[in-house]
C-alpha cells in the first residue's frame, strides 16, 4: 500500500486507502501513485503539528540550532538535486533544465533563511525610566498550514517551509494534488536533517477535501497560500472564522510597458520570455504588453515572428524552449480564454489552439498566442489565463501607460522599458504592483520581498518580511522596582462618606 502522507513522524497511507495517479502533462504516462488524504488525515496532521508546537521543544531551540537545521536541509537538497529535478519535471512536464534552475533557487532560499534567522534579536525599548526593562521579542506564530500551487511546486513550498522552520513553527504542507513528488522528497530530507517529530507534516490530496480543513480548524494559527484568486478568497473567508493569520499570493495580470525610446531589441526579447516562459504558467508572467503607438508595428511583428518559432517539448527534449500546460482542464481554460478574447474583438495574430505536432498529441500543449487590439474592458486583459497568451494594448503618453498598467484588480508585478531614467523612475513609483522591473523582466532574489498589491494578495514572502510572517511579536515589560500604581486611593472609606 502506498504511504506518502507524513504525519507525526510516520509515513502513512490515507485513512480510507485512497490513492491518486499522477500523469505526465507531456505524454500522459504514469509518473507516480500517491496517497490521497481524507479530512480525517488532515485533522491527524493538525493534531501532530499542534502537539509538537505546544510541547515547546522546537520553539525552545536556539536560533543558531534552527539555522543549522535549515542549512542542513539546503545541503541535502544539493546532494539530491538531480533526483529532485527529475521528479519536478515528471510531475509538471517542464523541461529538466528548468527544473534544475528552480532547484538552485530552492537551495538559495533555504540558505538565505538559515543566515537571516540568526540575526533576529530582541529589541530594547527606551522607556525613559531606569526602573523599567522593556523589550520586544519574536516568537514562532504556531501551527501553519502551507498550501501550494503546481507551477513551481518545490520553489513555492521553500518560500514557506524555510522561514516557518527558521521561526520555530510546526507546519502541515499541502502541495497541489497535481504535483506532490518533490514535497514528498522534501519531507524525507527534513526528517533526515533532524527536525523534531511532528514539526513537519505532509498532506496530499484535493483542495476541497484535504486542504479546506487546514484553513478552518481552530488549532491552526496561520495559513500561507499561493494559488488562484477564487481559492484565495475562499481560504481567507474560512480563516476569518477563527481569525487565523493569512498570507496570500494570488497571481497577477502584469503590465510590460515599452516606450519608444527603449532598447527595443532587448525589450522585445524579454517580452517574449516574460509571457512564454513555462508556457505562461507563471504568476508574474508579462501577459499584458503595453506598447507606445509609434513602435507598435515593429514590436508586434517581431514578437509574432519569435512566437511562431518557439519549440515546445517534454522534460528530456534538449531543443525545446518551453513545455506543456499542466492538465487538460487547464488547457481547456486557456482555450476558452482565447475564444472569449476573439469574441470581444481582439485580433488573433498567431497561436490560439492546441499544438498540432504529432509528438504533442498525448500531452497538453498550447501554441504561443498573440492577441492584438486589446483594451482593459476585455476579460482577456482583466483575467488570468495562466497560459502562453499575450494581449497587446497601445498608449500615447506616459500618463496613459500608467493608467492602463494600473487598470487591473491585480497588482503583482510589472516592467517599464525606456532609456529615460527619470521617466522609468516616475512610472515605477506610479505603478501599483509589488515588484517593478526597469529595463528587465522576471528576476527575483531570496533577499527581496515578493508579493502583491490589491487582489494579488496580502503580506509578503521572501526577504526579512518573509520570516516576519512566521513570527509573533511580544512586548515584555519588567519593573525592577515594584511600586503602587497610585491610581486609586488605598485609604479606607468611612461608612457615612
Ligand atoms: O489553483 P488553486 P488551480 C491561478 C491560475 C490558475 C488558477 C486555478 O490562474 O488557472 O489559479 O488553478 C488548494 N481550501 N494560479 O485550480 O485551486 C489546491 O489543492 C484549501 C496562480 O490549480 O488555487 C492547491 O494545493 N486549499 C498561482 C492550491 O490550493 C485549497 C499558481 C492551489 O490551487 C482549496 C497556480 C480549498 N478550498 C494557479 N481549494 C500563483 N499565484 O502563482 C484548492 N486548494
């Protein structure tokens, strides 16, 4: 029987014996069979995490000791890098080389938090009174539900797991039901690295069955979620019942703004990567191209030429530049999205359909797609397709570019291309998105906060704020010379008075 749930230090089967087959998005072949958790399993995982946290053992470890644990996890990830990258590309269908890049990022996240955590000190508060010692301390927030998506499964898990461990929390990790393999491997590594029993727990399975209880249970203190907007809203509402802390990253509709005075060749090349990397299954994908009218024709014709030449293929295709979509359901969503864009008046310049290549017939391949003549009233500009679909809008002035760039309920990321540094600075400041790239698109670092304005989410991952998510702040006030408060009279009152 498959035992891939990790609860209270043991590998277990689902309580009702259910399993799920994971099939390759590239060709439908069977990748792995894993346990499919029930709500009872989720409750058992919460129980284990709660007991481990309430025992106080892990929280009482010194920062240095927890830092050593997190650093050891980074070392073990490095040791197993080839095997883990292979598992990630098996589940997601992404090219092996991309999975290898992702893994290097995962390792850097664990290393970053291992170093950062050691620096968290108490803060002394100056009260102006010599008798008082007042300090601010940081304590782990408690039991955390860490719920992740399928596009960067281990990377998104690392943004949550590394700071949670560093802070001294206990957690239940629930990766997407579509991509469980690397989370299983990570749990083996955390166990090998020496985390106390019950600190790290793994639940696999459907969001509504295995995931939802983690967001509703009063024994959970925090939910950190990365995924879709609709699910994020549901999770926030569920968490409100017990006033859990909530951190959400819910994707974006990210404007990529090219002014006529930009380095046009670099801007075009980056615009292609921004939207077609990983077939657009990236929360910060540059899906909205805003281009100054005078350069529209040149930019668009070159992007279309480049899009037509993109080679798609599976994990081991060394010539491929991007891969399949995650599932049939997702491919059908992208198809519907393109159809509705055309119905709303957008012009399809290339793509817009499943790949006709024979080697792609058993997988979920969708052609790189470019839609021109778009505007912000169209759902293709407002809603996340999460596929290889670029929408193009034109602007005439800086003010118009800013206004278009902000005309979205999302606010995750954006870019501005221009040789005028004062202009790029003005635009970067005016855009209401959590990350702005100037004359670049896409890079991020573990040291820099990541997250969204508006409906793209709340709170931040990565950077020092990414650790703060997992810390409670406590003020401890010590009076070294206890005295009466003097507020109320301590004299006995006569009966008549
Ligand atoms: O994500 P879901 P889906 C966007 C993208 C995509 C859309 C839907 O637009 O097309 O979301 O994708 C768990 N309680 N992003 O349906 O549902 C689920 O099991 C608790 C953007 O795959 O958000 C999985 O582990 N958990 C995104 C996780 O939530 C629940 C990356 C994400 O699934 C749950 C991926 C519930 N009620 C998709 N329902 C980004 N921000 O990068 C589901 N889950």
